C-alpha cells in the first residue's frame, strides 16, 4: 500500500530524491515541484512564454533558500510545458548525470 502524497515544505532529507516528481499547480504561471514523498524542491515558472525550473532549498531553520536545494544545478532548466513525466525525467536524469538531460 502506498502512502498518500502530502506536500511538505522544509529541508529535504539526505539521499536520493524519490521520483517521479509531482507537479502541483499554484496559478496559471507557477507550478510547484515536489518529490514523490512530498518534499518541495522547486517550481516551474512561466517566463517570457518558457517554463523555467526554479530550484528551492530550505535552511536548517526551515527558511526558504531560492536557487538552492538538491536540484540547484538544474536551476533555470527550460521546458516547453509543465509536463510531469518530462520534468521528472529531465531533472532527475540530470541529477543522476545522464546524457541528454540538458535544457
């Protein structure tokens, strides 16, 4: 039995990120990106007609740290649309060092 997906906002536990990533719409131009276990790792923001990933980390005190977190190196990766399968494959693939995961 799988646990229900519950989004959380705080430091991401060490270790590999649980995929697939989940997308939660915030508004017409922002989609929150969470791991399969609920940890918030960033957002997709529509900028000039292009969806860009904005990495998000959290400090030990729980405060948000834009541009940080486990997907820092993928900050500003561009996407044509907020497609959960593509976002998950490219972001997690880039984290794993797979070729072809670039923006």
